[in-house]
C-alpha cells in the first residue's frame, strides 16, 4: 500500500489516505496528478474554544470560525443561523474566505430572543451549494 499525506506549514499531519496496492501487480505505481481535501459539511468552531454564548451589556455574541466544504479561489456566500429548539433566533449572511483561510464571524443575538438561564443552541452554517453543517452549543 501507499500513503498520501498532507502536512500543515508547521509540519503537522493534516490528513492521510492509504492507497491499496496498484492494480497492475508488481512494479505498478500510483501517479497522482492532483489531490484535494474536502468536507461533507461546512466546519464550525467557536473562537478560542468558547463553549458558552457571551452576554455583555444586553447583547449575546457568538464568535465563530468557519470553513467551506471545498477549497475555492473565490469568496463563496454562506449563511449562519442560530437555533433555539425549533426557532431561528439569529441569522447572518457572510462570504467564506478563499483557499481554506479561516472565516471569522461575529453573530449578535438579541437578548430578548434568549430565555433566562441555560439556552441550548444549535449553530447551522449553509454554503452556496445548500450544504449545511451544525454545531450544538
């Protein structure tokens, strides 16, 4: 078998894929012209590993890090929705950065849309291809 590896700029392995033995038996080789990584859904993370919505001076703010499903050389459109149960409580339109550059986005939630105490939220990010990723918060 052969191993295909992508490393980050600091030398850490980003992903690996194991290829079976070439189909032509002994002496055969794999020739790879172009390999591209992709994700099944847009990736969403909270900035600085935050797990809670920050509420300051009457506003709740989510600080998000977003990545599209594929690497593109243009700024593709996206939408973020914040759900509480079956209700959308905030929406933000944005554009993804190019070439896997992290997209930073702040989403403000009006405090009157939150309930007193603990709020279980789901963040949904939809890209221009209508593919949606989710992150429970």
